[in-house]
C-alpha cells in the first residue's frame, strides 16, 4: 500500500494546563495513534505542550470564507450586546 | 533554511502568456490586493490569484525540499562528532531541519497540492532546492561554517518571511525562526573553538570559511536585476526585501563576526565604506551558481540519490505502519462488536 492512504491530521497543542489547545499545524499518519506519536516529535521538541489533540482533517467542518459577510455581519450592528452601550452615572460604583 | 530566488529570468518564457481577465476576476484581484496592502493575512480557503498560489507552492515546496536535502551534508558528521556535546547538538539540529521540512510541506499542502506530488518532484529531480546543499562537507569545520554562515544567511532570509501575506507560510516561518537561532549559535561556537585551538584547527576553520563564504552569499539568489519574480512577489508581500538588500545585511552582520574569530573573509575587494556604513564586496561568480542549479554542482547527483535511497529503503516502514494501523482498527472493531 502506498502512503497516499495516510490521512491528514490537524494537530492542536495545549501549551500548559489552564490554556486551550491551539492549532499548530498538520501531518500525515497511518492512524490517530501514529499522528500523536509524530506530533510529539514534530511539534513539541522544546516543551511546547502538555497535551496533544490529533483531529482527522476530513472531520473538520469549516465555514466558507466567501460567506463571511452574511455569516458575521448580523453581529456587527448589535452594539447593545456590549457593556459600554449602557449609560450609568459616574457616581454609581462597582458596576 | 532555506528559501532562495531560484528562478532566473530566462525561465519566464515557459510561463503561460497572460490571458484576458473577466470583469469579475479583475474585481476579485483588486479586492485581494487591497487586503494584502492592508497587511491582512490570506488564509487557505480565501480567494487568491492563480499566480499567487503557483508562486507560493513553488517557493514553499522548494523551501521544504531544501530543509530535507539540508539534512544530508550535516548528517554526514553525526557519527564522527568529536564530543558528546557536539554530537547531541548536531543531532538536534538535523532533527530540527526535518521538522522544518514538515512544517513547510504542510503549509504547501494547504494550497491544494499533495505531499506525494511534492516528494515525487524532489525525487524525480524536477524540483529545485537551495544551491548551498550541493557542496560537500569534507571536514568537521564545515559543520561550524554551515551553522554560522548558512544558517545565518537563512535567518536573514527567513525573518522577513514571518510577515509573509500567506498565513500558513508565515506561521511556519515563526516556528522555524525561533528554532533556527540555536543552529547559528552552535555553529559559531564551534568555529570559535577551532579558531582558538591549535594552528591546525585554526587552518581548518579558515579553510571552511574559504569554501563556504561565496556559496553563502549566493543563497540570497540572483542579483535584483536578474531576479525573475521580485517585483510581483513584493507587491503580493510574499517577499519583503530584495535579494541584494538581504545579501548586504548578511555581509554587514557577518564580517565583524569573522574578525572576532580572527579569520579572513576570502574576498580581496571587501572593504568598509564609512560613508554608507556598509561593507562593499567583490563580484559573485554566477556561473558557478547557475551550473549548480542546472544540476552540475559537486554533490547534486549524490543528494538526490541519497533521497531516493531513503525513500526506497523506507518503503517497508511505510507499509508496516499502514498494516499495523489496519490491524489495530480491526482489533478495535472486534472488541466493540
């Protein structure tokens, strides 16, 4: 069998406990276990992380960049979602 | 390392002639250029001009190949490093180069080209890689000279690439640059040890500098008036500085380092111009550079043969890994069933 059969995995690393996993790159591997082993060697050679996620790239559903406007515009005109929209007299404290 | 302007003007004839663009395409291109001008990053699924994609695939894959081929001249010395300290450093450096190749192949793949296609291009001899790796490493001092000069030139070239307009390439370069500085420092430290050693060791260091100086200057690619893609790549913000600008920076940074080592740069025309604050240097022998790009360098054949051998010898490992993964999957299914 040729290596063409090896799927692409996206690799996410948690730099330390308390922080989220963050995308660092991708690699090809025969299966998820090999992806984790190789991600260890490729992406954490200098103490970059305490935890690795390997996610088959084919399993990721992504939004379409050409629909960016229609997807995100609706949030742009809703200033009332932000705390600064509301007027509170300066004399009122702790709010 | 190592990206290099490998495409000379003569090759432009091979490019397809520009066709008429539709109004819609022109609008898309206009918007694309506005985003680039505004320093917005372009991400894999964003619209991009075909030329931008093609240029990036070529540059990133050449860069990746250079990392992988670059493991060979140094790997040559791992088993013969003089101390354990030098050996672990060299081993870690060569391992890093393999990692850099992988980051870059991954970045290239986001542009819709497959890994096997890229590796195939390298093994068939169709793809280019940095001219510098076609020189031999006959002495231990070459390992110092490579770290100091070759990685030094690479850093000069690569730091601006961290701000490249294409997101995945820029992110890969950030990782690479962070790791590259150890490469240069271990090389300089090695040169320093030799330069301060016995007369014979110092001679060895000087000999390595003599052989690596000019090839290192060539790493920045053809001079600006001969460089095929410079203007467009600057407009696309793939490239931030011209080949000649970067080469000058390298010379300015490196000459004082050579002086500290007590070694002589092999260029009788080298002199400091107090007026400009820059070093002036002699003419580069581009015939040598062009011969190497054509495949006629001292080690071109050896390098590609070594990569082919690795690929062929590693076939059983790839097959075994695939078989093992299939077996593991079967077992998991049986357990669940």
